């Protein structure tokens, strides 16, 4: 793992602490701890939720120090202490109950630091998830045949032959099949097409056809499935949970793994992407779309029977962790009621 020299500066205003103005003081939870010891498996979201009513407001008490290579790194064993200076709350690192007030340096492995959100849940979608335009499946390199006259493949070291793959030996590629076509509700505009991940491997022989050996698979590969470049080991981003600075009104248009009722830690697709200003780290509140009901009471009173749309109800929060041009992927961080396709995602409050 990459080693980082992290300057741990723990003055009251620069080390993991920032003044919370009086207007935001109410964001602290009534049952917040005074001290918390970071444990392996914790996430920044979880820890923020112990102190704040709204975890995405963490920058109001954890200040970004531009002099630190990565100001968000927190490690198991670190002691976080809530203190008050001039009547205002700060969150600072402490050691054995004593606040560190002098700069220190230590060499730490970035891989030991706690993540903002559960990286094990989103890592496959950082590597394998693809959203492409519809023409990709008409023009991309494709599987022509499998070794030994097999009609399908995908097991470890299975060999397949790919047309139009102009690349070098050893290059990493994924194998994909066309999945959902993404559209906003009521619109015919195609926002993108899901490239459904099947397997991945390395080019063992160049040419036309090229030879691709499978190293890992999720589903069986068929003739005609397309082959796209793959980044095998992307550095997990450091997410900064925050509310968007502009108005967002997005729809949940798909969910991975085929569930009908969406809950905590499900991965969803939104119909807003980078072109709309969406960024990794944006937190949105999810609202269950109001049902349409007939007014039976009006009918009993002899009045005209009308259909009434019930108000939206807040159902949870999500955080965007990957954006494409016209769509984004979000992780449901909390759910207080079932969430469904076509529910709305808006700015949190």
C-alpha cells in the first residue's frame, strides 16, 4: 500500500476541528458521546452519525486542512473528543484523553484508514459497472468463439477469441452484455445503457481474432458479448459527503441486483449525471413518491370522484459515489421506509 507522510496538526482550528456557528449547533445529537475511540470497520459516515443528526454536515465540525496531504484520514485507535471553546463545539483528535496541540508527523498506510462509506460494497461498481451509449454494443470488439468448441465460457482460464480487439499483449479487458436502457420517467431520451459485467481477463495473444483468457467471472459468457477496456485496480476515492450547492430533483431509474424494494446499502441509478453537476460525495434525501388514490369520500357525498396524489414522504438518504455523463450511481445510506424505482432524490435539509 502507498505510504503517506501525514502531518497531524491538532491545533483547535486546524486538526479535525472547525467552529460550528450557533445556527448549526442544533445539528449535534442529543445523545452524542463526549469521546469516541475509532474502531476497525467504522466509516466516516457512521462516526459523523454518532455526533450529528445529519452525518453529511460533518464539514461543520471537521475542518479540511489544506496543509495535510489527506485531511480525512482517521485510523482505528484514534480518539475523537468533543470539546467546547468559548462555548462553541469542536471535534478534535485526542491522545489518552489529552488534546494534541503540537504538530506531529507519522507514516501511515492509507489502506489502514477508515473509509467514508463501506468501500467493500461499492468497490465492484467502481471497477465493473459501466454505462455506455447504445452504439457501443454495435461497434465494440466482441466474442467470436470459445476454445474447444464450447458454446459458452467464463470459468477461470477459459479461453475465448475476440474480433476487432486492437491492443497489446497483457492488456486487461472486461466482458459485458447489454443491460437496462436508462431513461427518465416519461421521457424517450436514452441517458445511457447498462453494460452488464460478466467476466474479465487478459489478452494472451494479439491479432484478429485476439485471444483473451478469463481470470475472474460472474456470469457465463456467450458469443456476441462485447469486450471493453478495464481498470483492474483503481485507487478508491476519498469521499467528502456534502449537500449539492444547487437544486437537484432526480429520479431513481434502476437498482442493481434486481430487488423490488430498495433498502440500506443497495446501489441505485439516478437520472442525473456529470453534465447536470452531480459529483461523487453528493448526499441526497430520497422521497417515496406519493400514491395516487381515488377520493371515495367525495363519491359518497355525491361529489365528482377525483384522483388525488398523496404527498411525498421522506424515505432515506443516499450518497453518489460514481458519475457518468447522464446518470450517477448512489449508495443508499439509510432507509426509514421501502424505496422504489421512480422515487425522487432531492437536496437534503
